[in-house]
């Protein structure tokens, strides 16, 4: 019995050592550091991926806005050309009236012709600027040209 008790005790002791040696050992500081570094690398890769996606989205949006702006610029350029053609037609009519006008009437037609020629020159300069790439803000440019259009309309009515 003593022998079997010792055998059982020995078997129990071997089992306890075996079971306790299978338990996970606490992580060392190096293992913790390596794991943190790996986590940081993964997080950095994810951030870089998100950044690249955001840059691609921004580039696509910029291209879309630029295309819309170019379309708006083309339409505006067509309006400018139409206004210039209106001025040319009016100048031809004024020239015909100047041939027959005398005195104050002639002076009035010449003054009107001078104003329209200045407006036409302004529109020509603005068209050149638009075709060559604006060096100022689109809204400011458009507002300035719209004012010229209004001035031309007033001149054409008088």
C-alpha cells in the first residue's frame, strides 16, 4: 500500500508539473514591444490606405469641378462672343447714321460709337483673358463681365 501510495503521489506530482508547465507564461517586455510595434505598423498601413483613398476622391472631385467650370467658361465665352457681335452690328448701324448726321446729332452718334468701341475692347480683353486662363477669381471675373454686359445693354437702348 505504501508503494502504491508513493506511486500515486509520484504520478500526481508529475501531472501537476506537467499541467502547470503548459500554462502560458507572462509576456516579456520585448514581446509586448514587438506586439505594439506590429500594431503600429498595421495602423500606419491602414491610415496610409485611407489617405490614398481620400486623395483619390479629392482628385476625382477636383476634376469634376474643373470640368463643370470649363463648361461654364465655354458657355460664358459664347455669351461674350454674342455680345461682341451685337456691338459690331450696332457699330455698323451707327456708321450708316453718321454718314447722314450733322451737328449735335453727329456728336451724339460719335459719343455712342466711342462708348460701344470701348465696351467691345473690354469684352475682347476679357475674352483673351478667359481663353488664356484666368489670373483672377472666376466669380470676380464673371461679375466684371456681367457689368460690362449691362453697360452695353444701356448703350444699345439709348
